[in-house]
């Protein structure tokens, strides 16, 4: 199906399911969610919407964002209801959902001021203060298990250390990088397993967490901030979210400075952070950030430019200043400096 025909089909679905006539839908990408297509839809009246057609994840993100928006949490836009009052519709085996378009200005564009960081902290604090007993039942609970990413990394290790690599320069570059980091990747798996076992046996208060609140999911409008993409929402210890303010280099090209941490906690408020939980979440995130770009490099049907970008991301994660090193350091000494 051509891009034009696909856009026309999507516009027809939105009109039939949501009663909104879009004159255009411009693709904006889907980030790391390869199972989703995301576009910016514009109505004849100039209203703009985020249009998402997704085959991955669960419906919990839509339910949670609707719940939070309905209770007035600032910076959270709930989904636009369907004509039947639902939060999404089913089309061709995927979920189709709409949300008001928050902003064209992303936090990663370099516009995060002290005021924005404080608002970001205050918004997450309000999310974390919401009554867990009233949260949507579809919201999953943290179990401190990570087999999804551990399994993916083990499979990728086998592929990247195989003696029968394809004649592809990107794959061979990835394999060389992987082999060079193999000992550290093995240590990362060991630490994640050990920390997971320890934390499963310990009680920790659970809060409503976004699950992936890095700056790529933060949008700016004037002095206000919005948090989008609630697909990883979860009931978990607050460290699950605070990792992204304390983590340092979760996005290698946008590290969080000590000053930015201070601004964030000026909005969030004082908090005692469990260094072991923070270390665990760093390890799990490092496994994910290894697996996702490595798998993209190995997908030879994808455009070469996208695979080259994925290789660059992988290199950043295993670099001397990347997340793998940070995760191993925090897992090894069980302590993390936190400014709050």
C-alpha cells in the first residue's frame, strides 16, 4: 500500500471511529516502538492530534493517562474518546488512539530551563502521589524481573559472536563492538539477576509510575511541560521513574547534569532514594538499551541509515561514559549520589 493510500485509510478510520475529520496526517515516527505508527493529525478547524496505531504493549497507558488527566494532573493529556466512549478502537489487529497534540517543542531540543526542570519534578511528584487504590486495574505491577531483556541480550550475544556473520559492514561493526564489551555485558546480566532476587524479597511502597519519563517524552509549551507516551506505566517503587532524573546518561547525547538534578528535585521535593533499586533499574535499562539498537542493526530489511543510527546508539551505551559502565559502577558499590 502506498503512503498516500495508507494515510487515506487512517483518516477514514479516525473519521468513522472518533467522528473527527482530519485533513492531513503527517508521520512523526514512533521512537523505539517499532510496533507503532505515530502521526500528527490536523482537522479542518486547525485542531491537532497525536494519532497512534499500535500493535505493541498493553492498554494500560491509555487507561492511566485518561485517569490522570481526569483528575487534573497537569501535563498529562488523556486520549480522545471514540464515538462509543472508548479509549481506543480496533483496526486491522491494532489499537487506534487519539490524543490532543501537546506541542512541537521537545525537551531534547535544548530548551529545558530551570523553570521547566522544576515543573517536570513537580508533575512527577503529583503522579507519584496519586492514590494507588484508585488506579486502573489494568496497570501492571513491578515484579523486579527482567527476563524479556535478559533473554534478548543472550540471543543477541549468540548472533554477534557467531563464526558465520553475514557480509554486512554494519553487522560486522556491531559484532566487533559486542565482542569488545562481552565481559561487561555478562557482568551486567549477573548484577541484574542478583539485584532482582534481592529486591523481590524486600517490601517497597508502590506509586503510579510513567515507566519511561526521559526527556524524549517531555514536551514544552511556554513555561509548561507535558509528559507523553504512557505505554510503560506501572505500579512500582518511585525509583523506576527517578532513574531518569538521576541516571546521568540514559540518553548518551543528553546527560542530566548535577544542576539539572537540583532543579528537578526543587520541584519534586525531598526523597530518600534506595541505591539498590536505582542500581537494578539502571542495569535493566542498560540491557534494554543494548538489545533494542543491536536488534535494529541486525534487521537487514530496514533502511541502512536507520541501522547506522542504531549502531551509533549501541556504541554510546557501551562507551566509556555510557550506561553500561554507569550501571556496573552503581551495581558494584551499591551507592549513588542523589541530590534532593
